[in-house]
C-alpha cells in the first residue's frame, strides 16, 4: 500500500468520525447549556474514544515515525503537502509525531501549518509569494507561489487576506487567515495595520503578545472605559504593537523613491548576529479566550488608539538609538531591529531609479522597495578583518547577514505584486509591511 493511499484512507476515516463528533458536540451543548459546554468535555464521548483506539492511532511509534518522515520528504510542495496536514489532524499521537518531524520555515523553508505564517522565514533562501489586489472590494490576498510561472496563471496557495477600511483620522487593514470573512470578530483574525492621517506612519498589531524581553514603547494615555460589546470573553482579541513603519516626508517635492524605516519591536538586533535567533516564536496560533485576557486587551488596545503613538519624536528616538554609535554593543544588541529601504541607483540611459529584483519585478512603481538591516550587527562591527588571501582561485566571501535583502516587494501587473521574504521576518509581518506601501501618502511623493 502506497503512502498516499494510507493518508487517503486515514483522512476518509477521520472525516466520518469528525461528523460523528460534531453531532455529539451539538447535543452536549444543548443539554448542558452554553456556559458549561467545553471542548475538553468531548474527550469522554464515544467518538473521541473511537479515534484514539482506531487501528491508525495505535500504530507503533517507529512505524508511524517512518511513515510521516517519508511523507514529509515526498510531499515537499503544495498542493500535495496537504497530506502532511491531514496526518497531523488524525489524533494526538499523529499530531505529536508531526510536530517533531515537520520543522519550522526557518529550518526547512516550507510553510505547512497555519502557525508557520507567524514564524520567521528561511535563513539561506526566500519564500516567494504574490499579492493580488481587488480595488472594488478594497481587499488584498497573499498567495504562495507554487511554480516559477505561478504569476502568469495566478496559481498559488492562499495564505492571508486583508481588507482596507478608511476612517476619519486613520486607515486600517484587518488581516485574516480567511479569504472571505475578513473581520475582527472572526476567529481567523490575526492582526491589523493602522496608519496616521497622512499615511506616513504605521503600526502593526498582533493578536499574540511578543516575547517578554521585547522593547515595546509605552502607550500614550490609558483609558479605563469599557464598552459592553467588547467585554464578552467570546470575542476578545489582543492588540499588541509589534512594529512601527515610517515614511520620510518629501517636503521639497523632489523626484525619487520613497524612504522608509521599519522598527521591529518583537525582533532584537541580535537576531542577525551569528548564532542569533528570534525569541518568543509561537507554537500555537489562537486568540485569547479568557475573561482576564479580555479585560487586559481592551485597556491596552484602547490606549494604543491615541495619536501619540504616531508622534515623530517617538519614531526618531527609536531609530536614532538603534543607529547611534554611542550606545554600548551589549545594549545595542537588545535594541529592536530596524530595517530600511535599499537605496536605488539612477540609470542614465533609462532615466529612472533602478533596483536589482532578480527578475521578480517587471513594472516600475513608487511602491517597489527592498528592505535591509539599517544597523551593523555587533559581531560585524567588532570583528577584525581577515588578511587578504594570495591565492587567485579563492571564492568570494559570503554576503554579510545585514547586507542581504530581507524583504522585497514590487509590481508585476495592474493588480499583481510579488512579495519575497526571509529570516527574521514572518509571512504575517512581511505582508503587513507590504500593505503599508499600498496606502496613499500625501506628503511622501
């Protein structure tokens, strides 16, 4: 029996058990009431016992490990990779084995589970995606490229979606894992992007808090007012500021590309050093559900709504501190990572600004950009340069980590844009940064 037939058999059997479990869940909720019904109570129902005691759930660990390893190696790309996800949904033992074998995008360079969207990308390569814009509905959809010709046939694996909402003093982009239901009340809501009135400064909010050591700027003023529609523990979603994006004003109106800085509060500068890592990577993707989280997220998110978060002094203070040479190296490594757009060069023959997108961008646009690290890593500034080699056949040294393009975004069609990202950014962070380029900027061009 082939591995694909095994997976198909498991998936079909699990589907019938899921429908039976769904019927038990509904009857249990009607019998006990909404306040007492719990997903944990379903562990004692007959359907759950059947799943745990089925022939597939009782496979020997050695055999199960071998099956999932071979499936992981053979199904390396979508849509065939859906079989790996199906294996993780069989039962607890299969899910635990999949967690051990299927590594993060940083290690394997593959997006498998939904949690991969909030984990850093690969270090040695980029994950190629494209964004499709729908001006009539003010929506944006992010897809994973499945082939080199994916842009021509618009063939891709859906990852994230966003919807633009214009308010009186700002613009918001709600980001969701659902292609159709894009709202903050949905269980698939994972964050948002908010801009100031001019569209020159943006804040990225995440539903999950960053690591405990993240240098999150203090909010302006706190509010203790609660609204009844937000107090319910069934709807709350945390709003944690994880990044700031700023576009420099073009007061003189000179021609040229936009200049931008991204302050990643959830990523320390040390992440780009040799042996560095991004702390606090989530293992489970879920919104807060407890009443305590509900009250905490309300008071915190309300305080973040004030315009003081977009003050120029706060942005310049963080960027200046990260780029200053007066700060000790031990302290600088703890500072938030600052990204800046790579400066283009002026092409005399074409009479335009040019960047090398390596064939991934085909149409000139003011929205196009490439982001690199703004500050020098501590290891790079303190290292002693090696003496030049006398051998003629010596290969070129590897490109320093801070010189690599971390995120690039560009136009390839009327409503088609490419997005390529790598470590230390995640797909969610990269998508939010690219959304800021879509917004109208009254004083930057």
